[in-house]
């Protein structure tokens, strides 16, 4: 699977973990910073809960990024 920066169209192949019951898509802040993706601060942070309902050790989600995602001929802005 790959992602593409919106501003520069720079493409990067990434390893992903697929969760067919997930409601959203997530990228680590480290990957976003390493790839120099533009971090957009959320108006309200999103609390992350584990499957056992405990708070996730990674903390709240405070930013979003916009990228083009591509896989086997399919391209989608996410």
C-alpha cells in the first residue's frame, strides 16, 4: 500500500495493519512527522480506548493529515 503527499505528490510505500471492524484510519504521529505531512490540529482531541476499554498509552489523537492512499490501482483521498 502507498500514500502520497497532497502538496508535493511524493509517494511512499507503507506497511499497514488492516482492521475490518475499525471505524477510522490512523497514522502514527512519528510517521506523519517523518514524512513531513502537514499536521492539522483538531478542534477537539479524540480519546483512544483499547478493546478492553482502558485508555490507550499513546494518548489522545490531536491532529489529522490528508493524503492520497493507493493500492492495486485504487486511489482514494483519506
